[in-house]
C-alpha cells in the first residue's frame, strides 16, 4: 500500500484492524497530495455510501418500535409517491408509461429494489436520465451544498416515472435518499436527529454527522479526483455547514473509531440499538439470482456480493464502501473488523485490493 502513495496522486489513509480489544491503527501519509499535514487517527472522512448501513440500522429500530413496517405500502408516509407510473422501456420517452403493479415499501428501499437508480448508459439513449437531471434528482458523488429541503426533493422525484416495477430489479442508490425522508417522517424528527438518537449517540459516534463543526474543520482533509485535483476541501468544503437535504444515501462524515464502534455493534448482535434478529435480517442476502441477472447495476456496484437490508453481504463478511475512498468489513467468524479510509474519487481500487489482501492474511 505504501508504494501506491510513493507514486503520487493519492492522499494518505487511515487503516484499522480490530478483533475484540486488540485494535491496530495505521495513519499513513498526508492529508493532501504532496502535502505535509499527516493523517491522524481522528481525521474526519466523507464516508458517502457507508452512510447506508447506518441509516438502515435507524430504519430497523423504527420497525422494532412499530413506527414502520417493512412491507406496509409507503403511501401513508409519502403520499407523493402513491400511484407510481413505470417506464414501458428504459430507452423510451418518459411519457410512455404504465401503472405500477403495487405501492412501494420500506423493504423495497432497504433492498434497493425501489425501481429507480443508477442506469448503465447515457442520457441520449435513456431520456429518463436527462429528465432526472432536469428535475434536480442527481445521481453521483454527494454535493450537500447544492440541495433543497427533503419535501421539495421528494416532490421533484415524484414527477418522474420509475424505471422498473417495484421489487423487480436492484438499482443503486437513490432508494436511500427516499428512505431518509421516510424514516424522518416516521420518527417525527429531521433525519440528523433520528440518526443521532437511534445510532450515533448510543454508540458514542461523536464525530459522525452530516457536517463538520467549524472547530473541527482542520480535521477534514481535502478529497481528490484521480487526476489529483481537489474535489472538495476546507474551509469551503460542502460539509462545512448542515445541508438542506441530509441524504441517507451518502451524506455522512465519520472517523475510523466511529466506524469501528458501528461495525462492532453489528458483530455483537446489535445492542444497544438493534435486536439480534434485526441484525441477522440486515446481514442476510435478499438479492435473488433472477434479480441479479436482470440488473445491469449489479456487476458495477456489487460484483459477486449480495445485498441485505442496507449493506453488502458476502459468505464470510458484510460491510460497504464509499465512493470517495472508504471501505469497511466485519468478519463474523473471526470477530474481525477491517476499515480503510482515504479521500479520492473514484475510490482507489488497487489500494482497497491490497488492504483486503492484508486483512485475509490476518484472519483466523
């Protein structure tokens, strides 16, 4: 991993391997490409899609309390999404639609089978992509400073037809943006308060949130593109102020120790935030072979992995990655947690691969 940094073009990273009380952390390199400020254990990272498992835990806690039902139609909480229309053809005009066969459910959102999300293709061949952009329904790296209130975002999304019938295909990742609105309405609180009360505060995740306080901005490193250009950086970071739309799909920042606390909680059965039964449901693969074969997004985002209730699932591990260069996995059979955090878009695949090979060498 170190030779990748020596080649240039990458910021440093923070890596962690933890088994029980035995925790080893390496903070390697600098926070800036070619810079001198060292990475530290308390460096704050934009964890983007690693937000999803955290939002999933909050969702399942609401289910346990009876404030949500996984299979209840969402029309009660989000009437904006009642009576959905669905494209007849993915490459057809957005006006060529048919009625949805059923209403959306919370399970559809958690399993990313809502019927709308990333589509492998371009706007010229798929008019729905151009329509989504026109309506302000953006799919890509988070840009929290360029958002609208959740209710307004949902109204914009509701003007679009679905790409697929609910439950039919796996599509990354817009369902979690909708999920954030759903759980806020179910709890009667803004999404940041829901996550704070139900996940972050009980687990001591003090540095995790949708923005970085001014006193801690010095701990937030720049995020870079593969070309070494700054994608986002303090003091003008998009994470320097609370966003209008806190996005459950990818809006959080966090630290390696906060992520460790979250992963350990799942390994230990969910207490104090979830029951063991909910953790089992969350970490079970719900993606069928038929849905895998029908989705062009599976090879891009999942590879050989499956998908649970808001988390990637493989035979010997579960966890997820973030599009700005973060990844974590828990290995239940070994009681092992592995975390690697850097800030580069797209994520540095070679660095991830080398880290996971190191993890395999320390298992057992």
